[in-house]
C-alpha cells in the first residue's frame, strides 16, 4: 500500500491522490515514469520525483520514520500493510484514568515474536521500556494518541520511538465502529474469556490497588489477563480494519480486493451501513469484505 501513497507529496491530498489512481498513475514507479501528470506543474513534478526517489531509498533501507512524518496520521494504517514490518501491539494500565497517573502494566505483542508484560516494581523501568519498544517498525494501539503514548512519554522520556503509529480508534470509526475497545469487540463478535469478561479500565485500576495494598496475587493475575486480552485483540482488529480500508481503495487503481475475514470468523448480523455495500459471501461461506 505504501508504494501507492502520494499523500506525502506537497499539494497532494485525498482527492488528488484518488484522481491519480483513476488516471492510471497507480504507484510511485508510474508517477516517476510519467513525463507529465494532469494537474501537476512541471516544477512540482520535478520536486515530487526527487521526494519519491528519497522515499524509495528510505523504504528500501527500512526507514519508515521520515515517510510517516509526512503522511497524515489518519492514514498510518497503510504502514501496517507494509510487507515484513515488525509491529508492536501495545496497551498500558495505570493507577488511575488521568495522563499523570503512574504506569502499572505495559503489555506488548510482537508480530514476529512473543507477548511481553512489564509490571511496576518488577522490571518496568526506563531501560526495559526503551529496549522493548526499540525493535519495532510500527506501533499499534487503541486510543494510544490520547492516552497510552502521552503517558509513556511522560513516565519514561525517550522510550517511545518516533515510529509510524496506528491508533485503531480512527480507522475503526471510519468503518462505522465507534466507542471503546470492548464495545467494538462485542459488535464484531469477539468474545473474551469468562475470567475477564466485562472488566473495564476502572476495574483494572481497582485490581492493581488490591495487589499493591494487600498482595492479592489473584488480583494481579486477573489484571495481567485483562491487559493481555486488550493487546491480543488489537491484532485481529488491525487486520480487519486495515484490510477493509485497503479493499475500499483498491478499485481506484484497478486492484483486486484481498477479502478481509471478520475478527470473530463470521460477520455479525448487524453491521454499520458504511460496510453493507462491500460485504460479500465467499464460496467457502466465510464472510469477507470486498471493494
């Protein structure tokens, strides 16, 4: 998807990008090969060509940071679909619900490795956070722009690298799924284990207090299980949301939709109006999204 992205070029927004796709300029190579591009001056074209060359080299070197800085934040889902990127799915727990509260648990799922949890008083510090997040190409959160990342930057300065960041709240909202993580999971048919079913952020705070004040190991175990579900479910939601957005756009350049499995394996009976027209039934009987 990145090689089809022109939003980092000066003067090109959503509408002009789609006009480029429709005109047959489907990717960077096609843009560079075009002597003239409708609606783009010769001077702007030369500048764009230089930027595309730099972008291609940066991508080849695995440096996505510069491109991420130029691509609008609500389009960072495109980085998630980049081949071979190492993605970190991240969620934190704190002593309260405000940005200045202390971090108690950090859960991170490595798309190419294990699930890791760091706990306050047991390995959670500046060095461990810097090391944990230093291996990724892309970070994925839910409401991370509003909470997780600002909290981590305050608590552990310098530990959050300047990576492409996919906050799932935005792409899911574009697909008609709004509200909190648990509500969206329910709408998409994702079920949590009985042990943590119905738990929310407030209950997570209370579980930590029980552990901190009385050493209640069961409370800590439940908190860690709750945090893990938050993180693991993000991967299914990211696959769904980014796949659906890709399939919405691929018709502009004549591509074929990949077909996006629903997180729960089966589409719910009720779905947002925005999705109804792009839902089809595959020969296998599995519900998928098409453009």
